[in-house]
C-alpha cells in the first residue's frame, strides 16, 4: 500500500497530541480557560493564541523536542519539554512567542533536535513558535571550504529566522567556525551562541578571558548579528578579578565595567540574549548597574529564558514584571527588550 502523506501527517500530529508523555490537551485547556482553542487540531488560520490585551513578550531562547517512544537516560526533572508542555509553560508565564533553538552539536546532551524537527514543531503553533535553524561547522565535509549556502538558504526559505543555539566545543575563531560565520553573514541570519571556558569537558565555542576571539569575529563579520549567551559571555559584564569566575555566576556589585560592555559599545553587531541563569545574573547582580546597562543597550538586548527542562523556574519573568511595575527601567527600554528588538531582528 502506498504511503499517504496526509495520513502520515495526521497520525504524527495525533501522536504528538496524545502521547502519554505529554500533558493531556484537554487537561491543559481545562486548567487554563480561554486557551482551549490552542489545543484544537492545528488550525493555522484561526487559532486565537495571543489573548487580546495581554502584554507581548518574546522569548528568544527555548528548547523543545517531539516526544519519543525511546526511554532516554535523562535524570528526572531534566527532560526537554514536549511542544505541549512548552505551550502550557508559556501560557502559565505569560510568554507570547518563543524562538525554538535546535540542538545539533554532540557536546551538549544525549538528545539531538534537528532543524527539520524544530520547523515541524513550529508549524503546529505558528502564532506561538518561531524556528531557528542550526548547523555544526563539521557538517557536509568537515572542511574550512564547506559550502553551507544552499543549506542555510533552504532553512531560511523554510521560515528559520536565525542560527543557534550554536555550541561546537572548538575555538570561536577556529577556521571551521570562520568559514560558517562568513556564510551565515552572507545569507543574512543572526547567530545565537554559547561560549565555553575550555575546549574539552564543556559545550560551547571556546574564548579566552577578555573575549578576544569574539572581538575578532565581530570585526571580521560586521554584518553578522551575534546574540551572546552563557556564563562565559555574561560574566564579562563586570571586570573579571579572577578568570576562574567566568565559568559560573559572579555575584555582587560591579565596580568596574567588563569587556562585554566595551565590546557592545564598539560593535553594533553584538546583541545580548539575557536568558538562563547567566543572563539573569548579569542584569540583576548589581541592580543599579543592571538598570543602566539595560537603558544604554536597550536596542540590542533580548528577553529569553532558556527553558529546557520540563520543571524549571524562569526568574526573568518575575524580574521583568518587577522592572515594569516598579518603573525601574523606562517603558521604552522595557518594551524593546521584552519584544520589540526580537520582533525587529527576526522580521516577525
Ligand atoms: Zn539553550
């Protein structure tokens, strides 16, 4: 019997919606009145997913994957959320839209999320989820001459709005990376990366204290928009007294501005993804410094959470609520950081 593509599609969707690993759609809808239409069989034209009157919040950094029948060896509580679990979390936290970041380099997890999978997930919730594509620089031929243009172009045509989360654990300015970055710049997609303090034992591209390799990339590819993320990136918001601190979450007041501030002033193609403990720590460890930082770089900071475990606190959400309610940053900066910058950068 011939495969019927429509039937296959429907079966897959039914599987996604009904698998025992997911929260039941009806249960979510029942618990969250007014959002039940979201969980109806995909209806791209009419799904009223963004409730009228709710403030817009765009999260530029989350992870999800399709449920699998394989019992993957992940510790309890550290499982990637399924798409429905993600949507339920977004509703609970008041997040309007999310950027779904595929995971394709082998250093990070025992789960890969391909670009194809991310695009398929986002196609089920087009008003809520925005796909990025992702590649590893060793793709195609593991060569500094590999041609990524056709692949990146195909991803862009499929609706991908950027590249990331990019984290091969090789030096940031490795010739393999430089070859790829040149082509990402040419295709015109922003790149979101994770930086690491070492090669080996980590995921993320390696940079030295003071981020000299990042500066080299920013200088060499001035039209490549880079969204910086991770402990190694954000630790440099303050001057590093002890370079060992950069693998973690340095606390306390920032007495002297760090390299990150200098790089953001000098390179307009450097943006900041404030997701995860690293981004949140950077903007909140010294509140007054954080407010000034957000005002100065209000055009290049993007709200994010890095929601990647099914049970996970998202401290950015109450923090930004506090910023708004307490008028701790300007209304203009708040709006830009929580959604306008992402909307502009991603052409939403
Ligand atoms: Zn992430």
